[in-house]
C-alpha cells in the first residue's frame, strides 16, 4: 500500500536510529519549521519598519516575495514531516506512541516538567489537521492579504500561531500543553487586533484574551490539583496513577475535570464564555478560518479527549460537558438564524458545532468528538475562506464605486452565483456537509455524535438517562436548525437578485487562483472526509451502500489506543451502551435525519428564493423574537451590566476610597500626628525664661504635692 | 587586599567596592564625561560579577562561598564579612545587570547635575550590593539603611513635581520599618550573648515562640514595607510617579527585592516557629493575595501609565510573598524567579515609559494612541515586556508565577486559587493600557512624528528581553544554583527541634495547612460523590 521508495526514505537512517525508532530531531522539525518562519517573517516585518526610514516599503517587493514563500513554505515543510511521521505509524502496523524529551524545563526536588513531546494517534490527527488546513489557509492568505501593509507581520503571527498550536497538541504534559494553550491565545489576540488602528478591532482582541484567561485559570488550577493529587503532570504519569488514586465519581477527579472543563469552555467558546468568538471575527477572514474555526477553538475538545481517563471517571462533569455542549449548540444556532453579517453567521455556526463536539466527548464518544473536529475543520475552513473570497470581491467592487456599504453584510449581496460560480459551488458542498446530508463528511461525524448521545441514554446503567434523552432531542433540533440557517446564508449570499449598490455588482469577480486552489482541496475533503470513519453498522446498511462504497471505520481504530482506558472505565461503570437511538435503530434514524436535513435545505431554498425579502434594516419587518435573536439574547449587554461595569466600579472604589481614602490617608495621618506631637512639644520651647520658670514651678508643686500626701 | 582574602573571595570584594571607585572617578571627572564613566564602571562591575555564575558552586555543600571576614568593631563582635550563596547570587547579578542598564537609559533623561546623579547611582549600587553580600547583621543593617540616602536624593532632586513629598514619604516610611528591625537585631544580639552579629551566630540563638513572634513582627514589618506588602505599599506609587526613569528602574528592579530577600534570608530561618504557625502563614499569605487582587484592580483604573506599572509591582510582590511562605522548594524557587523576572520585565516597562515620556512629555494613558504605527520597534518591545509581566508562558513571568502558585497550592489551596485569579486580572489591567497607548487611532497629531528606538535605547532593552526569554524557556541553570540554599532554608523551618526550643506545645504550631489539604483529599476519596441516575 505504501510506496516502497517512501518506505526506504523514511527508514534511511536519516530520521531513525538502529532500533528503528525516531530520532527526536524528526518530530522537532515539525515544531521548528513554523518557528523559523515566524523568526524570518518577524525580522522582515521589523526590518521594513526600522527606525529612521522615511520611505517605508521601498524595495519591499523582494522581501514580500520571501514572506510569501517562507510563510506557507514553513507550514508545508511541517506538514510533510507530519505526513512522514504518520506514514511511519501506519507502516508500523500498530500505532506506536513516540516520546522525546529535549530539555528539563522546571525542576525541583519533587516536581519536574520536561520540554518533551508525545506523538500518538490522537496528536498525529491533530497535527495533520493543523498543518494541512493551516497550509491551505496560509496559501489563501497570499491572495487575501496581498495589498496589506503589514503583510510580513501577518505571516509572522500566523506562523507563530501554528507553532504554538503544534506545541499544544504535541506536548507530553499538561504544563507544556498550557504553553501552547496561552500561546495560541496570544496569537489570536494579535491577529484579531491585526488592524489595530480600528478601536473596535483592537478591543475585540483584548476581549478575546481576557475571556480566554478565565479559561486558562481553570487550566492552571487543574494542573495544580493534578500535581498535588498524583504528583505527576505528564500524560503518561497521569494515566498510570489515575486509576490508583481516583475513584469513579470521586470528588477530587470531579473537581479536576471541572477545572479542565472551565479551560475548555473558555478556549472553545462555550456557554458562558463564548462571547469573545463572535467579536473575534474582527480579524482577517483567513485568521477566522484557521484560528477561530478549524484549530484553536477545538483545543478544548482536544484537552478533554486527552484527559479522557479523568473525564470517564467523572460522570457528573461529563454530563455537564455534554449539557454545556448541547445547550451551546442550540443557543448559538438560534442566533445564527438572525444574523446578517456573513462572518457572524459562521461564527455562531462554529460555536454551535463546537457544542456538538462537546456533546460528543461528554457522552464518552471521544472518537466521535475528534471525528467531528476533523470534518468541521474541513467544511468550516471552506465556508470561512469562501466567505473571505466573497468579502474580498465585495470589498474591491464597493471600493471601485466608492460605496461605503458594508462588504460583509449579506443584505448587500444576493445573486453572487453568476459572478462567482466556482466559489458558490464549493460553498454548497460545505453547506450540505455541515447540514449533515448524506454522504458528505458532516453527516457521518455529526450524526455519530447524536447517535452516541442516544445510545448513552439507553446504556445499561446510564448515570442520568432522562437528561441524556433531553440532550438528544436538543441535538436533533439543532441539526435541523443548522440546515435552516445555512440555507438562509447561502441563498442570501449567492441566489436571488443582486442587491449590491448600483453598478458594483458587475465588478464582483471570481476568486483568484491562489485563493481558489485551497478552496477546491477543502471542497474535496469536505465531501469525502467523513469516509474515514463510518461505523460498521452504517457501512452495512443502505446508506453505506451495503459495503460497496469505499468507506472504513479507520479513525475509530486509529484513536482507540489513546482512549482505550476511558472506554474500559466506562464499560465497567456504565456498562454496554445501547446501539440504538431513542426512536429506534441507528440505521433507520440516520436515514431519517439526513433526509430531514435535506428536506429542510430544499424547502428553505425554494422558500427564500421565492420570497422577495425586504432585507431592510432590522426592526422594520421583525418581531420581538427576531430582534431578541438578532441582538444575541442581549448576553453581551448582560455581561457588561453585571460584570464589566461593576468590576470597574469596584476597582475605582478600591483605588479612591480604600487605597487613597483609607490606607494612604492613615499613613499620612500618622505622619501628620507625629508632626503634631512635635508641634505640641515645641510650644513649650518658647525660648523665654519666664515660661520655663512657670513650668518649673508647676512641676515643683506637683512633686511637692505628691511627696506631702 | 587581594592577598588578604582566600581564593576567589577577592572577586566579591571587588564587585562591592568597584562602584565606589567608579563614583569617586565620576565626581573627580568632568561633568560631560560623567555618564560615560558611570556606564564604564558599572559595566565593569557587571562583567566581573558575571564570573560569579561559574565561581559559585552549587554542589559544594551548604553555606556561603567566596567568604571573607575582617574585624570591624572588635568590641561588639562586628565583622565586615561578605559571602554569597544561591539566594544572594542572583540578587547580586540582577543588581549589577540593572545598574548599567538604568545608567545607559538615563543618558537623555538626566540633563542637570550629571556628576552628582551618576555618582549617586553608583553609590546606590554599592549599597544594594552590600545588602546582598553581607553576612553580618550589623553590616547588613548599615547597607540596608545606606540604600535610602542615594535614592532619597535621586527622587528628591531629579524627580517630578511632587518629588519632595514622595522622597520624604519614601524615606520616612521605609526607615520607620528599619528602626524596628534594628531593635530586633539588638535584642537578638543580646540574647545571643552579645558576642557576634554573624548570620550563622544568629541562627544558633534559641528563642521562645513569644520572642520569635515579636522579632518576626519587627523584622517582618521592615521588609514588608520595603517589598512593599499590602497594605504598606502606598509610598511606592508616589515614589515611582515622581522618580526619574533610572530611579524607578532601580527602585522596582532591585530595591524592592531587598524586602523579599530579607523574607527568605531572615524571616524563614530565624523564626521557624512563627513561620510554621498556620495562622501567621495564613495572615501573610492573605496579605499577599489581597495585594495581588486589590492592586490589580487599582492598577486597572489608573490614568498615569507609570502609576499603573507601580501598582502591578505590588501585585507581583504578592506572588513572591505567597511563594516564600509556602516554605517548600517549588514555592521558593518560584518566588526567586519572580523576583528576577519582575526586575527584568518591570524594569523594561519603566524604561519604555521613560522613553515615551522623553518624546511626548506625558504619561497620561489617554494622551497616547496609535503609536504602533509610528514607533513599531518600541511597541514590539513594550508588548513583549507587558506579556512577560502578565506571565505568558515562554517568558520569565510565567515560570515564576507557575511555580509559586503550585508551591502555595500545596500549603493552602484556597489562597492559591484566589491568587491564581490574579492572572485574569493581570490581563485586565495590562491589555487596556497597551491598547490605548499603542493601538486605536492617534489622538494627538504630533504622535505620528515620534522617533522610534535609537541604537542606545535598543541596547538598553535587549539584555532585559534576552533575560525574559531565557528564564522563560530554560530556567534550570538558575534553579539548580538556587536549590541547595533554598533547601537549607526549608530544612531550618522544618527541623525546629534542632535549635532546642521546648516552649511550644506540639500541635499548636505544626504545619496544619498541608495536613488540611491531605485531609480534604482523603475525605474526597473515601466518600465518593453520589452519582445520580437509575439502576
């Protein structure tokens, strides 16, 4: 199956030692390539902005070309090495885990953290997504960011992001993961605020970082507790010691997982910390595709899967994970139904899909969570990049006619299919995929999650069976709602009459090649990506073509070694999960759901097309509920009123009333009272003999009286 | 003198006295050459002190190295005794690193009475080096007080509008604490048979719990004011706002560390009974946590960028105190690393704010805006320092806070959890400032004409940035060198019986806190939470 030449190359001794084990340098290249890219691009950016240069940007074309090569090139190099690693694991027949320690980071007598990596079947999947999708998005960015002044700075940040993201998934311990965890948050901050002159955009970056830090706090506390409970913070040590120290449903493991859940909620934009993600759309669109859809926001899911042993032992936390996930999924979907900004729809859609992933890992279907993570990376990256292509075109067209219209507002679009047919076609693939229509990738991943939710509810001794049934209903409702808002999104953008301001419409043109190629590749992946993990039940059914289609359940077996322990725990405590959904066998249900989703799509399309929507400013044609959804349930306003403002007031109070008014005043008062006592004493030092004589007499009298009586 | 001291001990002597020679040279030289001379001498000191990195051998057993001792006042047993161990080593290096940087950073800022200024800077370095290298209580006290004088003049002469108020407040507040410590020192001296002021001698003095409590108060207050520990911090924002840039840099980077150094050097080993009392530990840690939280909030609403950074110093020092009073190796390592890290990152922030002030003559945050466009290099440096300050992994700030918090968590999870929320509030005070100074649109048109970093300014900042990343990525060489000395301190606290104290009843002052955690953990394990659900 594997090309023998490739085999030879891999085992040529360049990368493996005598025992056919990887040399540590090999995986290090994966991390180092983006870092080198960052250093080169960062240096170029600083060089172009060096002090004492008046004509900034002179002869920068050559440098710009270097950036265009180094930026995507470093990620491609990384991707190739990931591929080699992956092939090697495939060749080995059985997925082996590779560990390498490079140096000791922190060391005290009872605490040690090594700068080390762990490549196992889970991390290699993540690495492939990060570098693969990352490379495509870098490529797309060459076209998208072409005319930007901070071109080098952009690629420097983007490379740095990939570097930290790889640390996040490759680290061999929780502290190393945390390095990546905060690092990607930092890059997200820098990239959201990429156009920093715009106060709104700079503020969005700030908000993202601060909200993320609430999650980071949870991560830190989780590490602390893990350290004091197990004395170990690396994955191997935790896996070894967990079963000996923790008990199923114990308070300690529940607390640790709750802290990690907080971390995941922050990073993966779940209720109640999701508020930063919609604002994060202020960044350039490829950034939204890479960071805020495909990779960084899925870190929370990765964390939970990575800690599956702990989560499997904490049924309460797991139920909470699933509950938060499915609530977020439904909640965000409702908002997505009423947004007009093309990126905002996708942002809420991302939050909603992340909710699905949380639901998956919450019901112990860790593979399903990762599976949806992967397929989502494909179709959501495609949707974002497609939206980016649309915005790019709209921007230029509107610019041409000097229009001030918002190039991201779908009310200014419509009928773009005639100008951008390929983009439209590819986006339809992604739309069908995200809606869960057979046989596209999203169908297999999303519906596996829903199915697993159902079967978890029907498990032999499911912890909260009725709760999981509610989750199941919510998940199904969300699936149909997804089909609805995605249809609305597509029709408003690509179909119907063109609503772009006079004359601008014809200036809209198809995406340039450098941007189109990544879209096509992602389109391919969005279509077929789901075929890597089709459960046997499904393969044998009519939907699987009775085994005739080239589908496998490869991913399931691939990831199994990492989560085997958690399945073991689950089996021991919950028992066999029923392979049925609350309304019948899985196969039947799948067919029904997919058909429903397709029906919603068809009906929605005809409905939206036929209706001559007035697309006016919201409020003219909308009721209370629409407005409520349009304003995102007023959550931001709520937080502003009850958290942000009170915090500011309390800070002011602490400063003016407590620090200045009380402490400092007391300090100055004691100083002044010392001065006062001195002044009082000085009154007696008048320098006049008669005063002294008076006090002398007074004193003498006092002594005499004391003596006499 | 070199022949009088054994082995390499002359290095330490030379490091201490070279600044004095330099100060004399500056005074005798011409006004125009003052700054160059000061820079040359302080750089010389730094280069010489760099040899300590290799001269100090962490594996050579406990105690001081490069020791040399001379009789000073024989009648009272006062010795002029120097030495270095893993704790003072990095404080010395930090001092010798920061001084030339502060001097180079003041070339444009200080325009008047340059001879006086630069000789005072060198005298300040001398005094601080004395504090960190003395191994005799009397000598230590002399140096401790001596630091006040140059700093008083630096603030009082080259400071801002309310410089006299700030200088007097600084002087009176901190010397009040020191006087109490002097009483404490003299009491211990007499309890020890009035023989010697040597640290090692003081360690042997058997003290009852009551005595230790009072002495802990006297010493502790002196250092708490110096650190400054909340709520003794109000002199700091005033001093920082009024001090000239180099003054602020030395004050934040080096002078504050004398307080935390005192905690590690004296409070823990001298008064182990008090330090193992859960109430006292809780109280001090509580003040640290209060400092972290309140000063973070207060920092967030400041209008003056320098004052903001000053308040963040108090918050950082809260983490240091938390780590120290965890009295375990992780906590102390963390505390030491924060001390160094704070010196680097806050020093850099003060320098950068000073550079901005030189250009715009303002420190009001609202008067900046959009500077990233006109001064991209300065912005880069500032953002790096700011993120190091709020403890992003990969920078020194994270290494220190992470270790200090883990250490504290082992002793008191509650305190550590509250303190850890400080990482959120750190972002809450730092990012808005970064945004309003460097991002957004320009508020003042003249801000677009600003000069970016000059070569000299880059030279000032680069060593700090290098240090920030070194400590963030590979702190092990530092930790290895500190470890033996810190463990010695911990052993002192843990082996209280060794000093022959019988006055306290077992159980009252044992380390209850860590047991509490163990107890909680046990109870969790034995009584698993009820898991709902049907059968």
